[in-house]
C-alpha cells in the first residue's frame, strides 16, 4: 500500500499541493496575473502607447462605459494601463529573483560544501549584507546609475540574495553529512560530481519554494522604487502608475480609480506568490501543526500520516 | 555564585559583538565613500551641471567641496578612471579627508541648502524617531497579542482569520497603504493631508501644539502599524506553536493550571526571545517603511530628507542620510544581541 506522505515525482507533488488549499489559491492568483500579462494586447480595450486627443474633461474622468476604470492624468484608459503594467512588474519580479537565487544559491552551496575559511568569509559577508538596509542602498544605487528597467532588475537582484544563501547553506550542511554523500566521497567522486548529482537534487526543491517568495519581495521593491520616481518614466509599471497619479494631483481630484487598481494588482501578485511559496514550503518541509493547548485535538500524528502495520513507505 | 570563567565568557561574547558591529560600520563607511565615486553619477559632474557656471567658478566649487584632490593614493578619479600618483601624501586624499571629517562628526555641506548635513539630519532625526517608535510599539503589542491568540486557538476560524489578514497586510506596499489611508482620512475624517504641524498656525500653548502634531501623526502611525502587524503576528504564532508543543507545557497542563496561566507564565516568556531578534532585524525594513511613509505624508524626517536628496542630486546629503540610516540599523542589531544575551543566559555562556 502506498502511503500518502510520500512525495515522488510530479504526480505525488501535485497530490500534496491539492491538499494545501492556501497553496492552490496562491498558484491560481499567480497564474491569473501571468495570463493577464501574456494576453495584454487582447484584453486591454485601448493601446496605452497610442496618442489620444485630450480635452480638459478627459483628465481624471470617472469610470464610464467607455473607460471602465476612468482615465488618468494624461487622459489614458486606466484599465488598459493596469493590464499592460502587469508585464513590467512581473518581468522585473522574475528576472530580479533569478539573479538573487543564483547568487544566493551559489554562495550557500559553496559555503556549506567547502566549509572552513570559505564558509566563514561568505557567511560574514552575508551577515553584513543582511544588516545594511536594502531600500536605501537600492535607492542610492539606482540614483547613481541611469534609471532604466535593466538597472532596477540588477539592483534588486544583487540585494535580495541573503535569505536564500542562509537557507541553501543550512540545507547543504545537512545533506553533506548524509551517508550516500559520504559513500560517494569515499569511492573518490569529485566535488562537482557530488554537488551536481547528490546535492542539487535535494537542495533545488527548497530553492524553488524560496524563489516564489523572493519574487514577491522583488515585485514589492520594484513598485517602491518606481513609486519613488527612480524607474524609467517611459516603462509603465504599477509603481510608475502610482507615482504619476500621486504626484500629478489624483489625490486632490478625488480620482480613486487612478490610485486603487495599481496597488490592488501589486497586492494580488505578492499575496499569490506568498501563499503559493508558503504552500510549497509546507509540502517540502512539513511540520506538525498542533500543540498541547489546541482546542479539541490530541497531539498525535494526523490521520493521513498514520501507517498501518506492515506497510511499506517509500522514503525519498 | 558566578564563577570567573563565566564572567570571562560574557566579556568575550560582548567584545565579539562590539567588534562585529564596528567592522560592519567600517564596511558601510568604505562602501558609502566608494559607491559615490565609482558609479557614473559622480558628485562633481552631477552637482555642477549648471551651464551658466564659468570654468573658474566650477573649479572654485570643486576646490570648496574638496573634489580637486585625488580620490585615494594611485587614483585621481575612479570614474572616469584616472591613474594618479601613488606617492601622494595620504592625508591629502579625498578618502582620508572624508574619514577624518566623519570622526569629527562632520558629514560635509549640502549642495542644495549650503548648510552642514549634520545639522539638517539632526533636526529631522527626532521626527523619524517619533514616527517610528509610535508605529513600532503599536504593531509589536498588537502583533504579539494576535499571534498568541491565533496560536492558542490553532486551526479555528480565529486562527485562519488572523493568518489571512496578516498575509494580506504583509503583501501591502507601504506607500500604497499610506496613499489610500491618506485619501480616506483627509476626505472623510477631516484629518490633515500631511506634514507635522498645520502650516502658519499659531498655538495658544505647547499643549495645543502637541495636539496638532498628534493629529498629524494619526494616519502615518496607522500605516506603519498595519504594515508591521502581519509579520510580528506570523512569527509570534509559529514560535508559540513550537513552545506550546514542548513537554513542560504538558506538565503544566497536567498540574491543572488554567490555559491562560500557562500561556502567560510559561509560553509567552519563552516565545519572547525570538521576537527580540526579529524586531531588531526588522529595523532595516522600518527604515524602508519610514522613507515611504514620510514621502507620502510629507513628514519632515530622515526618510523625506533622503528622498528629496535623490531628486536634487544632493550627494553629500544622500551620503550622510544613508550613513545615519545604516548605522542606526547596525546599532539596533547590536542592542538586540546584547538584550538577547541578557535575557537568555545560555547564549552568554556560549
């Protein structure tokens, strides 16, 4: 009999995810945002880059049948800007977090695997980076370089790796001492072989869960930098939309329709990533969620993780 | 009785922490100096872009801000890279002058207002401390209480409600929440649209003035509190669950103690330790929150100075503000380490 706690292959993973309603909910939210970004040209009623003829009444016009979410300071359709804006926010989020995960993963594996002085030095560097406040440093870096999308991706990427590095290092340390790694070492396997064949397969799943969480942070950071006016003013992101609305009189015009949707988009994606990431973490790193004072529960293993006598459980 | 060994351990622990903080500060100072000279927006060109200035005037200003001296031995300038004389007197380099000025508590002169950076930052520091402490105290108290209740009522509707609202609060961009609250508060509740005091107002007494400041503090403080409640609640909840599954809780329960008593006297104490570390680590985010909230609410604090300095390309100001922000976070971490060792004797003993 196959027990339910085993995680084997994609099918097993999917079965576990389905039981985690928060994770599924988050995944759906993220997929919807990605779908909107991909289908932007078909979904958006207007082209945000097309010039429009403006009369004074068109500026911050309230929602109407022609413009479902009204218009902004340049008489552009807010709904179309919102749909296209998801592209920039998601692109920055994905690419910046790939940079972070790559740096964090490399530093974590090197520190955990090589140990000694290398580990000491790398972890001290991580500690220093952890203490220096991120946003001010990002602001300084972007302000001193040209405000472009590429620079923003790069700056967010190189500042967001500390959490990943610590996580990967601790995971590497625990894998390194396992019997099969020691055996591989004993029969003369090279370091890169061990990292590639034994370490990565066990560290990667945790890194994937971490990536999803890093993406949400990167999207928050991008929106903040754009809101502070540090992004390329010609690329339309949700943070940029809020910058324009806030600095160009949406508050005094009472144009809530220019202020609410971009922020809602950010919360949607960040919350989706957070829920999905936590769901993945719970699957990969399950913890018994109960205690001695919990109402109506005894502190025993859950129904689905109980084993019947003589049952063979596959451990991966 | 405390043995001599233990005191020695304690000393070494403290010394180690102090040395570590000092090293981090040195790293920040060096980073702060070289960033502004390596990256393309170098102060001399950016601050002196005005085409109306004659060459002589530009030279005079460069000399006034010390930008005519070599950056450091062997390098006259780092961007564009200009190799210089290595035998130059180290006391005559920009780096040495910067460091020695720092040691005397000088952060240079603002390009924008022509006043010493230290004076401007000093005026603004207290406003930020007022704003940050009000928001932090509220969010710590509310976040911890929510976390305790959620952990106690684990997997009930109360727990799920607290969990979901915390995750939503965590996902909110600080500046956006500020904008929305400002919109609602100023339109429907007659709250001030920003600043620290009503401009041009004449106050009968100091009490009246404080009441005015308090009214201006309401919205920024609510924003701060909501942003940080989520994280404190989530961490308190998971720490409490861990502590509540330990054997001594079962013992206390078996002794017939009431749940509230167990929570208060047994669990809460032991859960507070990790919170100390988290609160300290959060101070980095607090600084980020302060920059956003002060920008949205025009609150005259360090964050606003920092943001304005970016827009004005006022590099001495930007550099000074960054240094103050970074050093306060480092000190806060040091304080947390010391507090932690005071609260948990196991750490001290190594």
